[in-house]
């Protein structure tokens, strides 16, 4: 069976992506399964630039067909922050998302619900190590930032993001509902279609 390497060490993200790509004729591997520990400097200014950097580097290092993504939370009232710095917001090495979410909520104090618009963005890149070609796709889910942290489902900023058409955060929604409307679902569904049609 052909192999598709999903360029992440994040187990939550890997499981989410596996769920989207579950019926394609590929064996799905994560970086953790390959013991790939090389640090990749994602110094792009956009989600697309960072995803391309990661996909090309991992594809070159491993020789596998690789898909990488860069995603984050874009808050309009914060001029688009945290954006591409979503994982580094609040400090380069901070993995404490309660802290990160609290920082965002503090900055939004006094801002009314209608002005708390935001979106989750995911850009996924499929890279062929044979041709060095890339295919770029994007998924976006619009919504707004809640007044408080709610829910324990999902990961990252999910407990403060209320998707459009709902009145509960991703952290409160049934995981199956989130999985069917998320930015990552939208992006990786496009990757799935590419792979089923022959890839790149």
C-alpha cells in the first residue's frame, strides 16, 4: 500500500486528520511513528508559506508523499492575531492554551459580541518528493470569540471559538459536529479528493 506521511507530531491533529482521510488507499503515518525529530523553522509570513516549508522539508528528508498544514485563529478585533503565531502566542514555548485563551479574552474585554468576529484557517499542502511539486488547499470556518472559556472537547483554542450558526464553542460541541464543519475538515477533504483523483 502507498504511504502518505502526515507531517505532525501532534497526536490530536493526527487522529483528526486520519478520521478525515480514513478511506483512502494509503497507509497514514505521522512524524512520531518515524521518530522524525528534526526541528523545522516555520518562518513564513502566511499559513501557506509555513505549510509549504514544512511539506517540502519533510518530503525531502523522508522521501514520502507528504501532507503538511499550518492553521490558526484569526481574530478581527486583534488585527488578525494570533494568526500564524497561534501556536507561539503568549511565548515561544508556551503549550498552555488556557493561558493563551485568557490572553485573548483579556485583550477583548469590553468588545461586544458583534465585534468579536474570528475564523479558524487551515492551509494544507500535498508535496511529491519525486517532482517537488506542491498542491495547496485551504479551509476556513467563520465564527466569533466567546466571552469566556467553555467546554473541554477538542484542543487548542476550541473552547473560546463559537462557529457560525451555533451558540456553543467547539469545546462544547459534539466532536462529530466539529469534525464535520472544522477548518481542518474542509482543507483535508480537498486533499482527500486530490489523492483519490491521482494526487499531484
